[in-house]
C-alpha cells in the first residue's frame, strides 16, 4: 500500500529537520567535513520540499523558516565548497610535471579554508539561535496535514513539469529534436537561439532529483531503474561542475597571488592544470549526453505511463482554478488532468542519495 501522505512527503521533511539537529553542531563547532556535507544536503532537501508544498501553507508562516534555511545553506556552502575542492585535488591523477601545480593550489586553498573557518567562528550565531527558526516547521506541518489530499496532485504535476524543463535543455545539449527521442536526430541551432546554460541544466536536474525522492517517500511508486538512470546522469553533470570549479579556483588563486609576476614557470603549470580540468569537464559533459540519449526517453515514458497526472490542486483545496490561457516563464505544455490515482508498479523502495 502507498505510504499515507502525512507520513510520506511530510515524514521526508521531518527527517531533514532531524538531520539538521544531528549534523549542524558537528558542522559549525568542530568543522567536521561529514557533518558539513550532511547538514548542507539536509538544508537543500528541506528547501526542495518546502518549495513544492508552498501553495498549501501561509507564506507569512513560511518566511522565517525559508530565511533561516537560506542563511544556513550559504554558511555551510562556503565551508563545504572548500572541503570538496581540496578532496578532489588531493586525489586527482595528473601527469608528473603538473604535480607542483597541484601542490601549489592545495597550499593556497588550505589557507583559504583556515581563514573561512576563522571567519565563520567570528561571525556565526549561537547554535540555538541558528536552529530555533526551524521549529516553525511544526506549525507548517499542521497546515499541510489539513490539505494532505492535495500533496499527490502537487507531486505528480511537479514530476512532469520538472522533467519537461530538464528535458528541453538536455535535448539541446544532446542534439535531439524532441524530449525522449530514442535516436540522436541532430538539430541546427539558429543564430538567434540563446546559448545553452549548462549550469541551469544541472540545477534543473537537482530539482527533479529531489522531487523524485520526495515522490518516492510519499508512496508514488517509481521503478528503481528510473532513480538509478537519473542518478547516473546527474552524477555526470556533477562531475562536469566539479571540474569547472577546479579550473576556476586554480586560476583564481593564481591571479590573486599574481603568480605570473613572481614565478612565470609556476604560473604556466597552473594554467596547464586548469586546461586539463576543463578538458576533463568536457568529457564529463559528453558522458551525460550519451546517458541522456540512452535513458532519457525511457524515463519520460515511465513518468507518462506510470505516474498519471492527478486532478487539479485547486480542486483539492477548494479554491477556484486559475485561468491557463497564458503562461509566463518557460514554455511548458498545458497539462491535462485525470482522476486522482496512485499506481503501484514495483515493490522496490526508492533510491535516495545525497
């Protein structure tokens, strides 16, 4: 049987609050790398869930929690980024001649991390004050319980709309003519077409991944293969992003140190190192397009066939349905509605990962 809504999506958000309480002390007092990472992931998942369910709660009640989450994500983000970059640099396989460039960059980034941690200790609030606003969740949870039947509608519509948004850019990147095409029919971009924002594609992928997680926790049955395929694609985009950041951070440290003025030979090594990272990032992006061409269409068909769109959220919460004659933002297709239905297609539990 599907998980009850009050135990599903809301239970998922309960877990994120519990994770914050567990990991934030280790993250912000001891600067534990695992604690920083887990706390940051919890804030992102919490935000994803609140963004999805925002139409069902009073925005004034949501604002303090949303603000606290934003501040904590920024604080944890600056710490986690340096941890992640240093971890990647230490394990990166490079030609022997570039190893001095790796060592030079690591030394500068370690100094930056020490400085960031000192600044965080100086400017950070007491943990009680940092976590107190998150107690507002329990009032929001009560509001959401009053509209529990609408959560199915929100999740199913979000799955379709967010997949469509992701597929538009993924198809452009992969050179496909339509979302989910099974063969790589190459397209010719027009002169007036805006350049593809790969970073935005990655962000859209994160939003879709969290939506898949929440839907799975809510009892909307999605085959394990969908989670596995999409996770692999998102990992390729994540690898691309990490390598781009490595290239940018390497060059930034060189520029800040005026390395070219003081040691031209070392500056040339650092530049070659950044070029290597960018070359490898392009390979990661190609890996994404291969995976998308192979699995994008399958994921689309699963969502269409096994996660039917439910009746409108407006009907669920008893308000008039707004006009759909005009839309703003991305060019999303009109979404037909069908009677509310939960389809069980597999006994496999959803795959959840950070």
